[in-house]
C-alpha cells in the first residue's frame, strides 16, 4: 500500500468520528433545549391557572369586604403584570408581586369572620395553595432543566457545537431581589 | 497548625457527606397500598382502607396510597408528599394516583396525580380533609379519619356528589344557629307541608351523612397477592391540599 493512501484513509476515519460526535452532541443539545421549553410551558400553564383563579377569589372576598378597593386594585395590577410577562425572569418577579398582593387579600379574612368561614372561600384558598405548590414543583423541574442545559453548553467540546448553533445560557425562574421587597404595612 | 485546620475541614466534609446521604435516604420504600410507618392504625381500619384501595384499582385503575409517618423533617410535609408520590410512582401510566400522607406530628397532606386533578380539584380535596379527617385526627383517631377520607375520595372518584357543609370553621357558630332558627321559623310557618329531609337547601345546620366504604362484593380472604408489586409509575405536579392540626 502506498503511504498516501494510508494517510487518506486515516484522515477519512478521523473525519467520520468527528462528524458523528458533532451530530451526537447536536442532537443532545436539541433534546435538552426542547426539555427546557417543555418545562417552561408547564410553568406557564400553572401561572395561567393561578391567574385564572384570582377573579373568582376577588369576587368572593368582595361579597364580604366590598370597600377594600385598594387591595383589589393591587391584586388586579399584579395579575395583569403576570399575564403580560413573557420571559422567565419577568414572570418570576410578577409572580412574586402577586404573592404579596394576594397575601394582603387573604389577610382580609382575619377582619371578616364570615368570609373566613365561607366554604367557597376555603375551597378557593385550597385551589390557590395547590396551584402555588404546583408552580413550586414545575419551577424546580424547569430550573433543573435549565441547569443541565447551561452546564452542557459550557462544557468542552459541546460548547463548540453550542456556539455554532447559537445556543445561549438560559435564565432561571427566580424572582429579582426587587420583587421580594417586604410589603409596607400601614395602620 | 495547618494540618489541624485541614483535619477539621475534612471532618466537616465527612459530616456533610453523611448528613446529605441521610437526607437522600429519608424516603421509605412502599409496602403496599397501606403503609403505616408510624404504627397508628388499628387492624380494622387498615383492612377497610385496603379494601377501598383494591376496589379503586380494580374498577378504575386508580392507585390510592395511605402513608403514616411520625414526622417528615427535614422536609416540610408538602414537599415530602410530592417527593414520595413521584419516587414511588403512585398511579398508572395515566398518572391517576392519590397519596394520603399523615404525619403524626400534626400534618395531613393529600397529593393528587396529574390524571386525577380534574375529577378531584384541590378545593374538594381540602373540604374532605376538613369534614372527614380533621375531627378524628384532633382526637388521635387516625385510623378512623383515614378510612373516612379514603372512602370519601373513592366515592367522589366513582362519580358521587360530596356535600360540602356550608360552614366548616370555628367562629361561625352564630351563623349556624341563626340558620337553624330561620329553618324552624320557616318550618312553623309552612306547617305540615314542609317536605321532610329538606334536600340541598338546608343552610349550615345540615348534617352530611357519609355511607361508609363500599363493602359489597366478595371479601378478598386469602387472596394470592404474592407480595406488593409496586406502583405503576404515576407522576404528580404538587396538586392536592393539606392541613396542620
């Protein structure tokens, strides 16, 4: 055999190995990105569910405490912000904002005993608490998927493929510090 | 000097490893539909719950797991329930599973699988806890409370209506007495024509009668279930409701 043929064959083999590994990495990245997107859809589902529960809850509370307009307006604002959010960071801070507004709405039940005893109010509170638990669970799963994605695209040699396909680090679902400020209590 | 510091940090590292593996291993293994790890259920209620769970699985393919534990720490009860549910995989391929978790340090959590959420919304889950579970748990009648809850959920899943009492909270006693007063007034005015039984209209004073669990059909005496085969791999997303008592 000629020397040049051996060189050619080895180059071909190396190329083949390279191409298959690049294809493999590429497919892995696509899969990971899909799983992040899928997880995000689940989080959004639950956020939507939470937003859907609010009008009912507000109406129930209004039946007993109609003049607490400030609280209702705050809840409506926070809900609108949540529905308007379109990326994980925005949604997380809007969700945290809704936490504090809803906290004040639910606290009204302390001053209105009839409201506290209303069975539909209790049921709605259960639905709300269940939705919050679901958000927490889906958020955890989403953040895990993001973590895997972020770690994978930074590792060598996957980072080269990721760079080539334009994969970027994704943001976690977590509230910005400003959204977690303690609500002011006025007496 | 430096060596000592190294030793101390190594010690802490080992301690950390031990505690983290301990936390990982905190979830018990399933023994069957009924898992009385806290040893608070009497034999009769265990058998009753077992019957309910078997019927539910046979007729609707829904897996019901009852678990009692003395405590859930270091996890909070809800997180414990969600992890246990997904670790055990309660519910079949349609994610149709329910987990009733009782922690005898004062927590009850019901977790519903993805496939159950629609038929058994969280509000209803909570109402059953309030009406069927809590009154018994507060008197330490854990077995009876769990039987009542399990049979209520089974009835709801079988398509029966669960009647939610209008006031199921403290501090509303006057409302109930007022409602009863009103009922008596109406009754007196209407004279004999008032229909017996009242139906759905009765506000507050109405007592909900729950027919205790389904007891028809053959008793599974000496059934040949050779050991527990495990649950069907269902998942939950954190739905359900819980109470502290």
